[in-house]
């Protein structure tokens, strides 16, 4: 007998837990995590999940919940990627069919470069209840650690995925924030080094913001930064 | 006898309280507000201060503290503006000289279009202890209310002060977020209406996000939005 789907059943929350300092989590995120039956982590193991480690500091008994790790495929093959997202959405939907409250933890804010966005879109299109619980984006936490403002007056802010094409981004006025550089961090640093030859830039590099092994540089660094570090590069031109 | 300044004395916190939903305030912001002796509000009266109204919901006894209203001058005269910021920084420094903990409340995040940035810069240059407590930026809260993602994959995000020159911003790829439109909201809507004649845009308008009188439009609205409303316009091209 086919199981009937009742879209009113269950709810999925995308929960932003901020970037490193567990105290930057919101009152709402703490309450919602406490109310959830199931917690989804977008990594292979919970120990490797930054979002889990942050949430655990704020919600000590998080392990009393059902914790599910869902590794997201990292590929530029659109079809494989879509299939992987659909599979994860299907798996989450099973919990919703059981009328469960499901919390999907994300670093930073769920609306900014988060894997949650894919699952959110699929489940919303199926009429499911999905809610986004905002978190402090990494670039705000970085600005706080650096003691700088990102924008004042007429300054614009440009947030750029450094994992993609960055040519042309030097034309942007104001503040540029490069995120998600991963293995392309070296290429980003070379790109900025070239730009620096032509004009004065104010550059900040921050790796693992707010975490125990945080590192900060004012100016471009020669040091090697591990590719698994979450690195943000802020450029004021 | 001149009073000696001891820069180790006192501390100023720029405290982001988020945008409307008081539950989106961070655990850290609540703790720091509780620890402060003096709370600075960047408005003429506390009743008119969004940031105060949010903080009061999260910290019920906030009125037990010394609450000081500091109206920031709104002018494009650079000299007058600088003088006004210096005066406010001087006033805050007096509290620091008394070794007080001073909390300066801001809507959203203190590093994004916040008046706190001016005071922060002046007091840091005088060697004072200044710390920024991140808050949820209004555009993240808006994305959550709208159930949309601001960026995924290679999407860029461009944050623009609509109170300044917006010509050319239609060239930006990805997501554009127009903030601080104030009395220029009509001009912004006209600008986007012209752009919409040339190509398909996905536009969201959200006024007073997360507040009791929040209003949301998908597409450009003909309705009049009061200029004192905090309005965010999100454009996906």
C-alpha cells in the first residue's frame, strides 16, 4: 500500500548557527534545535561538521536527538548534483511524513551559499513546510574580529564565491568579500597580488573565524593556509 | 586639573540586535547588554528606536541601565557630519573614562551601514577598547521571511545603499540588495521598473521585516510605503 503524503505534516528548519563563536547563535536557533526530533548535518561525520560543533556548545544535549549525516556531492556535473540534492530531499521528506521536526544545521546564514538552499527549494516546490532560522554570516563575524566596518555611507558590499570565476570582480567599488575559496585560495591570492601592483588595496585574510585555530592577516600572506580552513578575504579598494 | 585619560578603562560594544524578531538576537548580545552600565541609542527618543524596542523584548530590565539617546546628524555636509560624530565619540569617551561598559545598540549588524562604525573608528584611533557584537543583518532576516536563498553556486550578492547613486548597479550579476532607500524608495522603484521593461527580474520588496507591521511584495508595488519604514528590495536578475 502506498504511503499517502500529507504536506501539512512535519517541518524542516534551516538553522544558521553562525561561524565559530557558539555564543553568536540566536535565541531562536537554540529554541528550535531543542524542539527538533532530527538534526541533519551536511557532512560525512558529525565530528567533521563545524555547524554541529558550534551547536553542541550551545545545546549540550543535542546528541539526545537523532543525528543524520548527509554528505553533499561536490561536483560541477549539474545532473549528478541535482540527483544528489533530490535524494537528500527525499530522505528528509520521509521524516516529515512521520510528522517530525527536522533541523538542518548550516554554518553562517542558511540563505548565503548554503547547501540547505537546494533542499529548501525542492521541498517548498512539493508544498512542504520549510522555515529558515537566520544566523550570523561569516563575513559579519569576520568584521567583528577584525574591528572593521564593511560599509558606511555610500559604500557597496560585493559577496563573491571565489570558487568560481573572479575575473572582473576588481571592477567593483567599495568592499569585496571573497568566500568559499577552498582549493582556489592560491589563485585568489595571486589575483589580488596582481591587482595590488596597480593600486592600493586594504586586504584582510581571516581563516577559521571565531574558532580555536583562527588566523588573521592584514595584507596578503605568504603563509600556506590549509584548504579545509574556512577562509574569508575582505578587500577594500 | 586635567583629567588623565586611561585608555585601558571602560569598553564600548557595538551590539547588533537583528532586525525585528527579538528572538533572533544572539546569546552574546543578551549577555553583553546585561553586563553594560550604559546603553547608547542612535535616535532622538528611545520609543522611536527600533534597536531599543527589539533589545527590550530580549532583555526585560534594560531600563534599569542608564539609557542615553544620541541623535546622529543626517547631512551630506562632510564637515558637519565629522564634527557630529566626534562630539558623540567624546561623550561616549567620558563614560569610558569612568571605567563604564557602554553598549551602542544597532539594527542588524554593526559592521553594515551602521552609525556605530563612525564612533568605532574614532575611538579605536584614540586607543580605546571597542568590540563589535555581530547581529543578523536585515537582508538575511528578509530572505528567511521570504523563503528564498540569496546566493547559491556561483551567484554573487551585491549590497547597495539606495540612498546614493544606483546607476550602473543593474550591471551586477546575481542578487542585488538595496538597503537604506529612505526617501529615495520611489526613485529606486522607478529605476527597477525601467529595468524590468528590458529584461525579466525577480523582485521582492519587504518593509519593516520581522516587525508587527511588516509588509511583503513579490514584484514591484504601486502601494505607498512610508519613508520611515525600513525597506529592503531584493532583485534577482
